[in-house]
C-alpha cells in the first residue's frame, strides 16, 4: 500500500529530482557551514540566509548550523526511501524539505527545457502528503503558506 501511495504522488523523474535536489542542498548547506566556521556571518551565507527565517538570525551559530545540517541529511534520507509517510519531524526539517523541493522543481524545469519539453508536473501532491500533520493540525494560513504553498 505504501508503495502505491508513493507512485500516486511522485513520478520516477520527480523522485530523481528530489534526490538530486537533496544532494545539492546538502552540499550548499555544508559549504555555508564551513564559511561560518571560518568566521563568515550567517547573513552573508547565500543558502542559509535564503532558507532560514531572518527574524531568528541572532540564534544561528555553529551549533545550530550543525544541528540544521543533521536535519537536512535526515530529510534527504527519508526522501530517498519515501513511501508516503510524513517527512518533517521538526521545524528545521520543514525548512530543509521546503528548500529541497524548491531545488527539485528547478531541476525538473531545467531538464525539461534542455529536452524541449514541459516539466514533469509539480510537487503539490507530494508536498501535501509530506506535510500532512502540519496541514491536519490546522496550522495557521501564514504558516501553511510559508512551508507548503510558497514552493
């Protein structure tokens, strides 16, 4: 049943794009992490400043970034074996998943453009399934739009 569920939400091309997007995001976050370890401010790191909420910047230090990197890897691992279950287990994992899906969408669009075709759909159904508890808990419209609908 779980296998059928995954096929309902993702085509093989979309699944590959998610895995590639996850690998890309891991590399990007790791590069920014190294920059912060070398004294650069988080606000000057392109990927971290893009995917982490600005209002909490004062809390972003090396320890936070280590933990965030672990969250990114955990989400990537769950994506590689996703079978329809909820993916994010924390706010940081929601942020990571959102960034990964954004990269996967870009990958789909670039691949389609290269081949002169239309992109292989979007990730709306996947996002709804992956973020189900957030949606089911009656998250406010603002939170839902940030995590789910702005992709």
